């Protein structure tokens, strides 16, 4: 908690809000991860993995399109 009050800690926290937490928000809002669409641990895990895969593919496609410009 003390670290978060330092300048370096504030920068880390700001960066985290922009990157890590944004990924979870996008998963919930854009990829249907707000609710489980299946029942059972194995199927819910599969839903989470498919959502993460879709997000990674989108991220790769975005980076590749910027490289080719």
C-alpha cells in the first residue's frame, strides 16, 4: 500500500487501469464474458479461453495492420 502512494506506484497503477483492467472490461462488454453461457466448470473454462483467444487474435491483427502501413 505504501508503494502505491509513491510516484512510481501511481504510474504503475495508472498504466494497469489502461491495459489490464481494460482487457477484462472488453471481455465482459464485447465478448459476452459477463455471464457464463454454459454450465459446468470445464465448459465455462472453455468459454473463457475462447474469449481470450478472440481478443489475442484481434490484438495480433491490429499490430500486423499497423506494421504493413
